[in-house]
């Protein structure tokens, strides 16, 4: 749907930056002596696993190798795929907290188009108008243009109409 100014392949690049320890989250974690673990459950990597032996990034062998689908056309995930991703996250989180004796965990996500999906979920779960839950997402300048935000609102409205008949 073109919800981002960046192509899908940028998600892989972000993970590579995390893997190399040069992305913002990895630099902040190191500077603050905080354990960081990124679990890939659906990034399209192409051939091989560039994160083999990574200190920060783990690519699950049970991941969705083709990523998710366009939620304006149909379900982004099947119920089985959704359950599998949640199960993978739960398994890695449990192991990581046991291995590190962590008492505090902060969850996040990485991916091109992620704020569009998040906006759709918030709108669907809270019944808030899409115009109130959509922002600019990732952009190069400090301010997202009104056109970018309007496009995201239209995409989220289209997805909600597809799945719920209204928005």
C-alpha cells in the first residue's frame, strides 16, 4: 500500500545495524550496561542468516520466512502464524530472562510499516478514530507532512473496512 517512505528491505538493514552494535538501541544498551535481544519472527532475509552468532539478533528457525501479507487485501497473518509468532516471542523472552536474571523487560518492535499496523490495532481495539491514532511514522525530516499522515489514515481506514466492514 506504500505506507512508508522506505522499502521493506530497510527492515533487514536495521537488524544488521543492531547485529553490528551500531544502531541506536544497541548503542544505548551497551552504554547503559543493559541486555538487548532482538528476536526475528518474520523479517525477509533472502539467502542465509546474516545474524549467525549475533550478540543481539536471533532469527528464529520457526519464523515466517515470507513475512506478513497486505492487511488491506486480507489477513496479515493466519491464526496459526499469529500464535506461532507469539509462542516464539514467549519462548525467547522466558529463556532470556532466565539466562540474564532480568527483573525488568521492555518490549518493542522493528520494521518498515510497523506504525501503520500499530495504528490499525489501536484503532480496532479502542474504537478511536484513525485520525487520532495515526502519525507520520519514520521519516527523514523532523516533521511528517500532512500528506504522509493522510495516506496512512486512508490505508488504516481501508484495512479496517476490509476486516470490520466499517472504520
